[in-house]
């Protein structure tokens, strides 16, 4: 359905994006040089962003791609801090990220590369729109940090969240509203509250992100079972609903399919809402065009997420020497002890 109904496209800046993000990972010491050389391109992090945020100015897409690459590295640090039982190091890191959200310019040279890289990428994202968008982004990312804290506690105690608890948590750990917020600097326009909070806009945004999160769960299930994870829709279904692995996979597939079908309906509602914004004024016509551009990029999220999961080395667990340890991570006991 994705392959036939959702055209795959890439931003024309993508080849330079890939090269520049690879250099940024090295410059910010977010991945060891040998890991960057061997794995960075194959992880397809830039492909994911270049297939989503079409129409973005090059500098905006570059900042988003660097931030996205940082996010994956942060996710890997979270996993390794759990595996190596470093709760104090994780708490220090989360505190520093909260602080860096307030004043990224003060953390550009922090000794922890994850803090410095975060400060650099967020500082660039803050330069595109204005204080109210920046405050919203910071508020949404604080919720992501807190959700990662809850995941840390769940994994260290072996607690599998119920399906409903998991779905609520997943909207935060997948950063649904962060990726949606970033559609605005891509369009060069901060949306007024009445647009962002309109049911037609929010439903289309939520469905696009739910598809991505649940498709990620489907593709990462083997990796996460091998790594003793407790956060996956399939794992919650097995643990709390008594489903077999095969039944859980089938249920996740069903939900993913429903997301696609329901988005097609929500997309039409969002486009009709955009048409109603054209009120005969120049600002109305401009706002309508922006909302239509954003709807197009929400649609792009389906194809870019789909292909990312089929092409990225992040999910090719059968090719790893150790199915519980991704080969692209620094598995040494990095971070404060």
C-alpha cells in the first residue's frame, strides 16, 4: 500500500546533507571515526529526513538532519546506559539536556559530546522562527526527556507497560510533536494556535506519527526482543494480552494498516480545512498554502519511514555478530560512572 499509494521522493540537497551530517557526527565526536566510516551512510539517518521535509531551505534541512542524527545517538546512549547499569550517568545527562534547552549557546563546548551536539543542533533550530516556537519546541522536548526517564526505570525494573500505557508513552519517546513542530520552519511559517489545535490538523499529524512509531515497533521487534527490551507494542501485546509472537505481529500490522487508511481520510479533512483558510486576504491565502504544504510533508512521512526501515542498517539484526548489541554503537562504558 505504501509502495503504490505514497510516492517516494528525496530533497535535492540530500547528497550534500549526507556528507555534511557525516562530517558533523565526526566534528562533534558523536560517533567514533571508524563507526562513522563503516556505518553512518548505511544507517540512512539523512535519507529519513530528506524524504520527509521536502521544500525545506537547505540550512533548515541540515539543522534538522543533524538534530535527527543526534537523536539516534542519544537513543543509543540511553540503551547502553541501561545495559551497563549507569543510572547516575543517565540522570546527569538528562539534567544537562534540560539546562541546554534554556541556553544552548552556553553548552556548545560541553565535555560530553551529546550535550555539545545537542546544544549546537538546537541552537540552529532556534534561529529559524522565533521565541514562541522555540518555547514550544523546548516544552515538547522536555516531555520527551521525561518519557525516556520512564523508559529507563521500566527497563531497569523489567516492567512491561500495558498496551494503553505504552501507546501514551510511545507518543513521547517517538517525539511525535517534535517532528510535527519541525514542519513549520520547513514551511518558513509558525502556525497560529487555532490551526495547530484544529482537529483536522491534529488528527492528520497524529496518524502520520502513529504509523511511524508502530511501523518502527514492527521492524525493531526482533532487535528489541534480543536486547531484553520492554517497550514495543508487540511486547506489550504478548505480555498483557496473552498473544503469541505471531499474533502480536499480526495485530501490530493491522494497526499500522489502519493508520494508513485513516490518514487518507484525515488528509482530505485537513486539505478542506486549508481551503477554508482562504478568506480573500493575502495572509489567508498564504496560510492556506502553508497548511497544504505541511499536509504534503505529513504524507511524505509514510514513504520515508517505510523505506528507512527496509534500508537502514539499524534494523538488520540478522547481520549482527551479537543480536543484542548493534555494531554501530560505542559499546564501551562511556559517560560518567
